């Protein structure tokens, strides 16, 4: 990846009309929210918008799609002894689950909605991700910090998702113990948030 020609894919929220509303909250909750906003260096309004946006994009679906929080240390430990056949089995189990969840959350299953749902998941789970464009090449970067076997699993899962929608496209990956970069040519105009 030539960093001199790479640009980050901005995820600029569309300017939407706003309206003022009032909620009644306990003093303790307000104090916690004020403290959190101060620690993050943002206004109460920005914090409340972030909380509401995360809820709308991901959390409201959690119970409905059967998501449960799992400590990162548990996933790291589970990944240590994974063999190639285990990774293949997990990817095979994940693909239909991802399809069902994307259809439920986004109303349709296609490449753009699938990428957007995976980005929503990574943001909600605290994983770092980025989407960078270099000409027609799109680099999807995921920093999970779970170990090499989780990188291999992530790499394989992303390749299979892209292959499902674009079987003729070449998908390349670079991986480390903490990071996966998957690269595919999608054209300069591809935007997973416009469908």
C-alpha cells in the first residue's frame, strides 16, 4: 500500500435535521454522563448522540440476533489452539449467521450492507477498523488484537464474503497477530453507505 496515494474513506454522517427533546434522568445518571463527557473531552450532547447512534446501529439488534458479550481475554484464549480445520468450520458457521443478521438489520443482503454491518459490529465491539482507498483499490483494515489464528479466521471470512459477491475479483490480504488488511478493487466510487 503506497501511503502517498492512499486516502481514508470518510464516514461522514449526512447532515440531518435535528430537534430538541427533553428527557428526565436520575441525578446519578446525569452525573455519570457528565463525567464521561468531560473525560472524553466532548459535550453532553455529542455523548448522548454517540450513545443513541450506537444503540440504533447495533445494540437494539443484540438481543434479537442473539449477541452476547464475551470478554476479549476469553476469545484470545480460545484462539490459541485453533487448527486450520477449526478456522474453516468457524467460517462456515459464521457465513449464514452473518447473512441472516445483515438481512435482519439492513433489510437486504448485498456487499455494501454486509460491509456496513461488519463495520457496525467492529465499532460496537471496540475493534479498530478503517477503510482506505488507493485509486480503485479498497483496503479494509481490522485491528482486533486477538492473535494470529483470529487474523487467519478474519482473513478467510473476508475473502469468502467478497468472493460470494464478486467471484471474479482478486482479494489480497496482509496479516499480523493483531491486524488484517484485505484489499480488493471496487472502483473509486464504491461507498458501502450508499445503497
